[in-house]
C-alpha cells in the first residue's frame, strides 16, 4: 500500500467549504421559514456528479459536492415529513 499525499492545506479546504457548503446552509436557513409559512416553494441546490464520482487530485472539491448533496437530500426528507403532518 502506498501513501497518497493529500494536496492543499486546511485553508485550501476551508474557504471554499465556507462558501459552497456553509453559505448554502445559511441561505436555506434564511428562506425555509418563509417557505413553510406558505406551505409551498422550491429550494434548488446545484452541485455536480463529483459528489458521487471522485477523481484523483480534486478530493476537496468532491468533498464539498458530497456534503451539499447529502445536506440537500436530508433536507428534502425532513421537510417532506414536516409538511405531511
């Protein structure tokens, strides 16, 4: 087994993660209460297949896309449950 070096620094991961994941979560938190009041609406998150299909050299990018995909899917399930009550 060989040891693969992870490219980049924590800062290289942190800044884009702040924008691409935490920024989207902040926006969802800002608009979701209004959507729940009127009981309809859409939140569209655009990601890429890199959340599912990874390639060498872009691990941080793939990690951000995977995080956003998972957050979006979980939000869909939890909102569907709360709206069906």
